[in-house]
C-alpha cells in the first residue's frame, strides 16, 4: 500500500545520489519511499 504524504523537507540530487535531510522517518521506515510532490519525484532509499 502506498500512501502519498507531503514532505516539507528538501532533497538535493547531487552526483546521482539523493541526500536526505529530515525526511519523514515514518514514511521511510514503513514504505522505504520518499516523495517530493513539488517535483513529482519518487525514489527508493
């Protein structure tokens, strides 16, 4: 089950790697997925 949640944190894409900063740990722990709605990015950690 995938739940869309708004993440206020910012993710920076550098050297083909995602650097996470204060990403919602609940979303990461249960789904292992972070969503950036502002750019419609979905990535797996």
